[in-house]
C-alpha cells in the first residue's frame, strides 16, 4: 500500500466516505480560528498535518469513536483541560466523546503528528496512530472493506468488526514505521506525571527536572509542630482532598500526621497522590487543624450513608461542609514546593 502523505490519505478517505454514503465533513476552519489555536498553545505547536486537515475540513463524521472536532471546539476543550495545571497539556484534542480522546502530540516532528488515545480515568495515554495520515488511511481501508458502515438513518458510523478494525490500524501503523514516521520513543504516557515524559516534552513544556531532585528533610513532623515555623519534611501522603485551587493532604512521617494545604502552583510535577512519598517545603499556617481529621471522616461517612438512603439533601449539606476542608483554613501548614522522594524519572 505504501506510506501516504496527509493530503493523499484525506483524498482516499473522502472518496471512501462518499462511496459509503456518508455526508461530507464540515467546511474548513477559518484562518482566525487557526491563528487563535496557534497563539493559545505557543510555544507548543500543531503539526502541519493537523493544520492541513482543518484547512480542508473539520469534524469528519465517517470516523469511529470518539467523534472528531472542529478546531474551535478542540481549543475550548484543551483550555479547560489545561486550566488546572501548571503545564499546558502537550496533547491537543482532535476527537472527543464520552470522556474519551484522540489527541495530536504538540511536541515532535512538526510535519506529522503522533495521535494518542486517552480518557478521564487516570490511565496512561497510548499511542493510537503513528501519524494523522494513518488515521485517514485506516478509515478509508475499513470503509472500503465493509468493516465500517455508515447508518444514514441514525447519522452515525457503525464498526461491524472491532478485531478487523484493529488489524487495519496495526497494518497502517507498521507501514508508517517502515516508511520513517517520527518515533516519540514511547507508546504509553502518564499525562499527570511530567517527570515521566520524554526529555523533549519536558523541555518544550518548561519542566525543570532538577527542581524535582530531593534535598533532604530538615525536621520531623513532631519537631515542626512544636518548634519550627518552616521546614522540609519527608513523608507519605495518607489522606487527600482536592479542589481546583489545590489539595489538602495528610502527611505521615512516622512521628505524627501533618495537614498541609498544597496550592496547585506548588506541585508542578504532579506528585500529590494518595500513597505517594514526597518531600515538602512547608510554612506554619494560622489555620485551625485541631480535631479536623475526625470531622472530615465523619462528613465523608455522612455523605456516603445519605446517598445510600437516597437523602440527597443531607448528602449535599455534608458535601458543602466538607468543601471547607479543601482549602488553607483547616491545616497545620502550607506547602511552598513539593518534590517526589527517591528517583524522579524512570527514563
């Protein structure tokens, strides 16, 4: 079959979609929308193939789950997903539906885009298509072979044989590799852990890996609570309650528990996770943490039991009170910087 350019692959796809009776995609993105996308994601950049697609059309309907997007809607989704992060997400959505994404890599070969599949489930992203041309070639193959059928009555594409579709994708990906397609060096990616990203991604996204190197604790929790205004404490996160502004964690180092408010900006490496070993630079807080853990546990139990009983009003009232714990008012300390303990990368 040979490796296709993006233009050739799109032509094949359009011809196959017409023969299958599928409608044509939406018209091209405006230059204004494309310029807005470029400005929003800078210094990251879209691959030339994604721009070529949106210059011809948007949201092609005869493509399998998830539904493909217009450029402007894709930007709105990317902005929302990046808003709570210190680092702009280095993947840009081209398709989204029911919490599932196809996203184009914003780091790598500027001519071609590696397409990743991921979802809002904390599982790693996985490499789906070696290039955007692979996605269109594979869809054209599947339409021509009857693996896909366009259902005009319901206006959707039905995949008749999932195994056959996966075989088509494998074959086209192998062709792309043999033809010299860009290799990102990985096939899975933890989007929540920038320290595990390839070095090129870290550099492009401004991740300072050296800032994550552990420096050593200066006090235990017991000492900090009795005699220190600031310290570096190493421990394990044994409790976590998050909000858009940050997280309230409970840290255990064997000498006691410390309730710490961790603003989003203090955790650029995404290391605040339940059970994680961390090293935190902290300052004493004027908040009122005494006795708060028992109240937090009581409210969480109240929410669960109210939901089971079907008493949503009581569950809502308890949830509102619980929200007061996800802030700096009910902690012993505030975090200035948070680093992982031990190795900072598996690379």
